[in-house]
């Protein structure tokens, strides 16, 4: 977005990235929620081991084992990109070029400078 008199572009507050503290807090909450689900899987495995079919308990054990890996991957994913932000570069189209010339070529010399 340009200002009225052709000055430097004006920054929009909507294009500002999420503050780092909020990003870290959001990722920590997500990680703790996933670790809470893992804890529930362990507790349910212990409670249901002899009361439900064995495959149900095994699925809970596998979930409890896989969840830490998934939680760490998501926690370390980093800051999210914003797709609605304007591009940093001013992309301009380059027009078609002429044919490559040689030294001594002139536009009005059909032979191209050759004798």
C-alpha cells in the first residue's frame, strides 16, 4: 500500500506477524494438551486391560507411545506463515527481448555488418 504522495509504503497492522510470546504460548498449550491425551491413554490402558478386548488396550498403548513424537513435531513446527500478507518483492513482468545481436550490427544493415 502506497501513501498519497509516492512516499515509502505504509505498513498495515493486519500484515504484522503474531508476537513470538503468543506463538510460543500457543505451541506449549497444544503440546500439554497432547501430553494430557497420552496420560489418559495410559490410565485407560491400565483400567481396561482385563475388561475389554486386548486389541483396544493395545491401541491405547500404541497411541501413548506415538503421541510424544507427534507432539514434539507439532511443537517444533515454528511460526505459521500468513498467506494473506503481501509479497516482499515487487514482481514485474519482463517484456519480450529482441534477437541477440553482434558487435557492429545496426538496425538498418540487413546483412548484420557482414560484407
